[in-house]
C-alpha cells in the first residue's frame, strides 16, 4: 500500500507594526489575500513588536515610522541587531524625501508611502522579498543623484537632524515637554534639553518658543491621516 504524503504549502510570514488599527487590519487583509503570504502577527508598538518578532520569526516586517514609545527607525535597528536576516519595509504617511534614506541607513529594505495604495504596496512587498530595495522612482533618482560630484547638495534644515533629534522634534510638536519626552524615550531630561538646543541651532531658531511653534507646524503637515489608503485597504480585507 502506497502512502500519499501531501505537501503543506509554505507561506511567507509577515509581521505588521502600526498603531492605526484600521490601517493595520486593512494591511493584514491585503497580505492574507495574496496566495503566498500569511500574516503571522501584529503589534501597535515597537516594544511589543520586538518581542513578538523574536518569537514568531517572520520573513518580512512591515512597520510605520511613528509608533508609541520607540520609533519605527529605532525598531528597525533593534530588529537588525536581534535578527539580521529579517527584511523590513516601511509603510508610512511621512514624506519619503525625509525618511527613506534614514530607513535604509537603519537597515530597512524599502520605503513606501501609505497614500500609494494597495497595488503599489504589494509591489513593494514583492520587491523587498525578492532581495531588492524598494523606493519610488523619484526617491531612487534622488539617491543616485547624491553620488554625482557635480550635484550641489542643498539639504533641508530638518534633513540635517539626527534620527533622535527628528524624533524629539516630532514629540515637541505634539506638545510633549522635556520630562514627558525623556520618560517616553528612556532618556534623562538633561539629554532631551541638550538635543532640543542642538535642534534649535540647526534650524536657526532663536528660542524655545520658536522651536515649539516650528515643531507644531511641522507635525501638522506630517500628521494628516492617510484616510484614503485606510479605506482602500479595509475594502480589500472585506473582499476576501
């Protein structure tokens, strides 16, 4: 008697980190709708995500930049230190011109903005899983252009900030004081104040009142929720 052994299909395991439940649910539906992907876990914070990623060992992590506690950039660094083989793709509402290079330096494999929609997100996932870097055409051109010796590089003031300083600028713009920022980032208040002084000097601001006003205006331009993307992804999840 011949035994028939059925092969169980192996799926690419994906872990999602995003603090917007609607977008996270839609993204999970989009991934699970693909014939070769399965979402093995989700988290809404970097702290929760790191422990789960170490436990579940996904092939790919999809992560947002803005997360409670540690940022997505810090999570990428943590993941690469703990599990260097895990690919990370950032899906965020933040401007790729400011964050994409930072993501690549941190060890991420790609960057796509949430506003791009489901089809482009799937394309980005497949590109990263194929071992390639995913960026928009505009961003790829900019990075390649940066290697040209003839290019006059005119970095924006915010582009001169370190990852930590950018994180503190965002929290300042959200109305957080030094003590709150220090607790959230596990730093001393003196360290936060020193960072804020350096931020103010790099941005050419005269005092902390100007810094707070500048940060608030900048956060306002960054924080418009990607409602269209959330609705598209949620609709995809419902069609499954």
